[in-house]
C-alpha cells in the first residue's frame, strides 16, 4: 500500500469518527435550548415611553372606566373601591389599581400533569405554545379548509406532547360538531388532557360549564385537593370586549374558575384601527388599561390568585379592516406588551407566530418567524399562537405545527444569545489550529464538545447539498412534516389508563376518540 493510500485511509477514518461524533443523539443535559430561557435583550420602548403608557392607562381607568359589568362583578369591584357612575360605568381610582397590583401573584408556576413540563413564569423567561381557537383545519396539499372536530383537538394535543419546542397547549381549534356549549367545553377539556400532559389552556362558553369540567379535572388529578395543589389547566378568558367593556358571560366564567382554583389568563384582544386605537402605542395603552382592570377584578375576589397579564392587541390592515396577525406591526405590539409586563413585574402573555398566509408557504415562514423572534427576544413569558395558525387565526394546520417546532428551536437559540466565556475568547485553540494543527477546527476537541450545547439542529429542515438532496429523492419539507405526523399518531399517546378513562366517561358523556 502506497504512502498516499495510507494517508487517504487515515483521513477517511478521521472523517468517519467525526461524523459519528456529530451524529450522536443530543444529550438532554446539554441541550442548547429548553423551556423558560430568559429573553429581554430587545426593548422596543424607551423607559420614558413605558411610563407614559402606564400613566395613560391609569387615566383611562379613572376617567373613562368600563361598561357592562355583570351584577356580581359590580358588587365585587365596588366592594373593593371601584366607583360606579350614574352612566353605569365602573371607574378605577389610581390608588385601587396600585393596591391590587401589590397583591397580584408574581413568579408563578403553571403546572403540567407531568411535573417535567412545569412552566416557571418568572422575570423574562420565555415559553412558546399553541392557541387561537381556529374554526377551520387546513389541508396544505389540497388547500381545503374544513371544520375541526374533537378528534383533531386530541391529535393536535398528541403532536404537541412530542414537540420539544412547543411548551404548552392552549386550544388551537374549536370542535364544531357539538351543538351544545356544555358538550363543546367538556369534550375540549377531555380531548386536550387525553392528548398531552403539558400545561393546557381552555375556554368556557358559560359559567355553568365550569362545574362539569372541574369534575373531570378532579378525577384526572386524583381529587380536588390534588387539583388545587397543582392545577394543570388554565382558563383563557376574554373578560373584556374592547374598547373598555366587560364581557358579562366571560366575567362570570372567570369568577367561577377563580373559585375553582383554576389559573386565569386575563385576555384583552383589541384590534388596532378597529376595536383599539390605530396608533400602536395607544393600542398598547388600551390593552394595558383593560388588563389592569382584570388584575383588580381577580385580586378583589382572591388576592394573589394565579393570573397572567394577557395583553393581546392585534392589527388591522387599514386598507380593508381585515386582521393582519402576520405583520411587522403585530410583532411590535407584542414586544411592547412584553415590556409592559416587565414594568409591572407580572407574568404575562401575548400573541406571536400568526400567519395571514393560508398555507405553510414562504409568506407564512417570514410572518411566523419575525414575530416569534421579537417576542422571544423581548422576554415574553407566554408566547401564544406561536405555531400552526394561518389565515389570521381562521385556520390551523397540523403540518405547520410540526414544522413550527423546528422554527421555534431556531427562535429559542436566538433567545439564548451568545455566551462570552473566558475559554471561548482564549486564543490558545486558534493558535494550536493555525500554527500547529491542520488549519481547520472540524475535528478539534472543542468543536466536538460544543456541538450539542452551543448549536441546535433542525428535525425536519433540509441542510443537505443539492447533490445529496437529489440522491435522497428530492424530499420536500411538507412531505417530511406529514411523515412526522404519521409517526407520532401511529403510536398510542393516550395519557389516561383504562380505569381513569372509564371513570371520566362515567362522570360525563364524552365523545369517542380514535386511537391506533
């Protein structure tokens, strides 16, 4: 064997060893991204702007106030110190708001049924999840939009359970086969919990539906005491109809959920240029004022109850009045809201990742990526609607959900930022490679040591060369997503054992769910 052949074999052996090292499964202990990493590097508002928004919000509460509080709400709020005027509006003195802010819960944990999925909403920790309550399911191959059903809810929850970068599950679709609001609400809770042990968010159509849902949740938890100790479902509550009007039925739902020990997302979802002012800053003012009213409401019922500051202002395309969730303005709104949450020191959430595009195409990619990155860098605790949402929240796409998991991995890597450690800026490695070594870093010990902890690798995205892509049969991203869905849903991911499932079905009439 010639000397050249020996060198070639050694090089090939070295390449094989390096390839094997790079192909190792990622070690959980050194994963480059994980739930709850702190963001907050980006601040869209100056400190003086934050104070101006705060002052304007307090003025709106004290001067304009809220209409249409339910009788129970009027009693709760006026009993706490709010003032009901001759015009029927409830106004909030500055001192009352400040007092209730002092009582509000901070540094909270939203629990999963499995503790490994607990979400610690402290400081600027960032978590991404679903939401949106879409009224259609998107078929990206045919382009068809169809009605979602409870099987879709269950299957989406099962997908979320297996997606590392989707940290919580808030109902992404409305199960449209149910005529009864009670059946809708109860089956939504059951299907979501049957599919995932991550934290779940849901809504209730009316207060009467909270009790049957709680019966199921107590059974799942192992009793009411266990539920109250670790409530793994929160109520996404649109307690306000912007501008500055209480939603009576939702307020009654909120009261019932608080008494039941369920965390509450105080959700204000005005639309700039329609139900909120057109200036982005003033849309934030209104959202903050509305959520501050929610803070007063919650803490007047139960001081320190777990609640999230849910400023969710949306954007209108002012040419048509249509919602534009994929816009740059939407990204700015959610980033500004995150900054206001930090100002109050309250756990908060807002929307990002919405696509106006009807399908998971290039438009959807930039719309979802821009707003998710900005929300993450702004340190938004709970980023809702981060994946799967199309047509300005009218459609949910399962393929987009699993593709979005890859996107969120890259987003989280941006949130983590750059770590400048002593060993990283020491030039010894550069010196050894340049002056003593092969002139590259591919096989260096430092490279192999950091490949899992410093870099993240996509699950579905294709990074091969054109030649390799051709040799693999030109795989398309959408096909890869559908294969991933088939792999997950072919496994039995039901989270309840047979005895628990039977007890749940004995307690409430529940739809059958197809399982593999």
